[in-house]
């Protein structure tokens, strides 16, 4: 069925500016947490939904990621000469991903507990949803500084606001990407179109989640993985 996601997009093209100096000699997805590269933590999550394809976009130090991912069966799409941001990167990868909705996953977060992709798969209702985002209440985040990205109502519908953080895992329909003019753009542009139609929903993640977008998040994520509570 075209409404069932069959592919996973891993966002791996970024410069990892917040992670400096660790990203001076490697792309952020290859930074290790608990001895394992971030992108391998993400790949482990994909197995639960048995995707037909896993695709990663590359830009910063792409040769290192290509060498790491090729033996793992991950297809890669190079963004060159310019990086395209998340929305442009997703659109650029569609010929490889295929049509229909896709899972997207940010490698710079660590999840502990239920598999977020499996939860999204079970909760996906394409007749009423254009996007379903795995979200974490701000009070239950680790190494995150901020007030959240969205507010969520009693029906699970999202609106711009505070209270819950987008955890970096979602199912999203891709058809409206063709309606966006800029070559480079954030997924926020697509979300805003869907939010206007009240078709963006959130799934509250029941486990623990850690932002590993900055060096301080590494030790916190490792402690989270090792211990029941942080």
C-alpha cells in the first residue's frame, strides 16, 4: 500500500557545528556514544520496521560515511555542491527512497525504551495524518535546553508552541515537497503547510531520550543507557 512507509531516511549531511571540536575530523554521525557510532544507534532502530530501503544523505566529509555505510547496505545520496537542509535533502533523496510516506530519523539522539519507529508504525493513520512525530515532554528530556517545539492537544494533534520536543523520528508524506520552491529548505516549511491543515500529529514517547547534538550530551546519553534513571 502506498500509504504505508517502506523506506527510512537518515539525515547525515550536516556539519555538526554544535559538536565541535569533535567534528573537526569526522562527520557527527560517526561520533561514538557507548562505543557505537551515532548512526549505528539509528540503524539499529530501523530493523524493527523492516524497511525495503535505508537511505542517508551526505555532504560533510562524505567519504568517511560512505565507507562506513556501504557495507551495512545503506544507500547514500550526496548533496553537492551545496547542502540542502532537511526538507531539501528529503526531496533530493526521493528518487532513491521511492514514493509514498517515509520514516525519517535524526542520528543525533539516543532513545532508551520502546523502539520509536515501531511505535510510529503502530500509530500511523494515513487517512487523518500527513505527519506523525515522535515527541518527548520537555521535563523528560536529557541534555536538552529549550521549551519544546510543539504543543499537543487531547487528540494528539500538534501546533506550534511549547511543551514537547520533536525527538527526531517521524513518518511523513512527501507529496507536497514538490510544491515548495526553494532548493534548500527546512522540514519546518513542509510541517507548516501540514499544520495549517491540522494534519500533523504527535506520539508521546514513553521512554527516555537524550539530545546528542553537542559534546556534553555524550556522557549524559551514556549514563542514560547504563542506568534506569538519569
